[in-house]
C-alpha cells in the first residue's frame, strides 16, 4: 500500500491502484498550501465525521474526480442534497465489500456537526481489510474500550490515530490505543494544525518506542510505502 499525507487528518491510501482519500481538509489549512487539490483524483472518499476540518474539500474533490463518498447515513444525505449521487451510507458495526476490500464503520467518541450546522450523525472510524493489508483510520476520537474489539476481527498492519490532544486523545492515550488494537505501527494525525494541538515530535516518537512501537509522522505531501 502507498500512503500520502495531505495534512491534518487527510490521507490518501492507494490499494492495488485504487485510491482512498480520508477526511479531505486541505485548502483552509495553511500548512498544506503547497498541495495542488486539482491533482487529487481518488476513487473513494471516506469521511469519519462532519466537522469542517474533515469535510472542507470533499465536495470539490468528489465532483472533480467522480469519487464515491463513504460515510455515515447523515453525512451521505447532506452530500446527496449537494448533488453528489455517487455515495455509500454506513453506520456503526456495519461492513461492506468494495472493489478494493472490506470496510467496517466503527465507534469513535467525538462530536459531529456539519459546517452549516446540520447534524452530522455519530462520528466513526474505518477498518479496511484488503489483499494488500489491513489498517484502521480512527478519525477524531478519545481513547475507548471499543478499540479492543478491532483485533478480535482484524489483524492490523498499521493504524492512523489522532495524537494532538485537546480535541482528541493525545500521545499517551494513543500509545494505549495501539495496545488495545494490537498494532505497533502507528501513523499520527490531527496534530500541529492549530495551536491547541501542537506536539513535540521527538518526545511523541519516544513514547511509542518505550512501548515497543513505532510512530510515523509524515511531512505534508510525503508518500510512503507501508
């Protein structure tokens, strides 16, 4: 699999030529000013919840690429009203087999209101199983005991977890989360974008090393085989 970071919580994961884009928030992010949004052409857009810093560029990218949006029922209804017809609604505990693999929508503890004030339903994360490997995109979440359910069903190759604290769990909780999900390769997200969530990168990596794990912090625009 090939992983590209576009800043904040936005990642593109390429699975055997099929591109999945998670939580597109690029144009309002000053740290991602050098990213050319017009060049982003995913096949699927997966949205964990309705906050502006996770959906800001979803409509534009969906329309320019023809991508199918995957999210919870309320968020899908919101995009349908914007004229986007290629969508797939999900809800917690449910899974679906897509051409790239199986997606399960799992619990996240957060809030979810869309930019215009519309109810965004309950927030979630995604567990993706594919022939190329399995991973967990947690979305914005606190540490939750529900994470312990994930390795009961799926052996993860890596996980993308929030580490910025204040709005989500911080590094200390993310280390515990990595134990809960039985995954020692963690990609960090939701950090540094705002003053509230700035972190010490080296200190964060050390905390994972002390737990016999690895924290990967990508540069914006960086692509990594994983």
